[in-house]
């Protein structure tokens, strides 16, 4: 049996739904849909949740930020999760709704929205703290649950092939040397970048700024990932960006796993 998982930073679920996201997923069905930057509390999106239920996502799990209209993740699935756990136990991250765990049999799925550092030094420092703490937390979790898939907006373009202009962006948050070094460490610790593993030479992006007609000119960044633990990597069958989905400044990243 195969399971198809989509990761999608929707930059506001209500806005994405107004742009036809439910209709798009009705035509491109997946078993599990992981959304980031939902910018909503569950009681604010009853209508949207009902629309997604109509196309088969009968189970919805939310981890929203305490601050309304900010951050947040949601995982929607066609079958119930065996376990649902919000956050990582570190208050400053959990208050921002950044990590949601769901277990399906032997698979543990983490739906994550990593912090951005684009607003200045304070948030960049927060981002680097998150990266270090998240790394440690996942290494402990993996001892208990080795079959990990960690999806979401990592807010890091790893290599020069993951960004349209690596030279001019080398001092830009999201492509800083220390962020890229963290990605090196992350993958060396026992994870596979699903898209790059299956498409080693392909240049394809998952985010485009709204400015300067960037998406039409494909001047983007690859910020969204499926990381697969080495123990589960042999189950990976496909991974691709769905660049025709235009409900957000990101696009869905979809992967299929053999369970």
C-alpha cells in the first residue's frame, strides 16, 4: 500500500481556500495534507474544514499559534491518526504553533513550520535557536520512532541549485552559510532530502516572492521539504513540486511512500 503526503505552506488557509484550494486537491487527491502558516484558530475555519471534509479529509488536527492570524500548522487525513501530539515541549516554539506530530502505524509524520529570520536579527537568532533545539529533539524522538518523515517549510534553501540567484542572496536569511551548514548537519545525521534524492540535478522551486513577477519568471527558492529518516528512505517512491498550484506564494511538495 502506498500513501501520498502533501506539504503546503498556504500563507493563510482562508485565503488559500478562497483561491480554490479544495477544488485543486479534489483533482489531485492525496491521503495526508500537511499545511503550514494556517494563520487561523480551528474555530475560525469551520466552513473551510467542512469543505475539505467533503473531498475526503475526514480527520483534521490543528496546532495554532496563540497569536491570532499568525503561523500555525494543520494536518488533514483520510484516516485517523493513531497518535496526535502538538509541539515539542518547548514553550517559546509551541506558542507559535510550529510542530504537529501524527503517527500512522509505524510512520511518524512531523508537520513543521520553521521560523523565518527575514524581519531582523532578533528573529534570525530565534530561528537558529529553533534549529538547534529541533535537531536535538528529533534525534531523541528517532530513538523511539525510527520511521520519520518531517515535512514543511524549513525556510532554508540548502544548495545553490535550490535558489535562483545564489550569489546575490548569499547574505540573505534563508540562504546564510550557518543555515546551509545546519542543513548539511541535518542530512548527515541520518535523513534524506526526498526531492533531491530522487532528482539530483533538477532545479525546481517551491516559493516565489510576490514582487517583480517572480513566479512567472521562475525566480524562486526551494524552501519546502520532505526529510525522510534513513530507516524509512527505502519506502520513498516519488517526490515533486506541484508548481501549477497557485493558492499561495508557495506550492505543494508531494511525496509517495510505500507502507
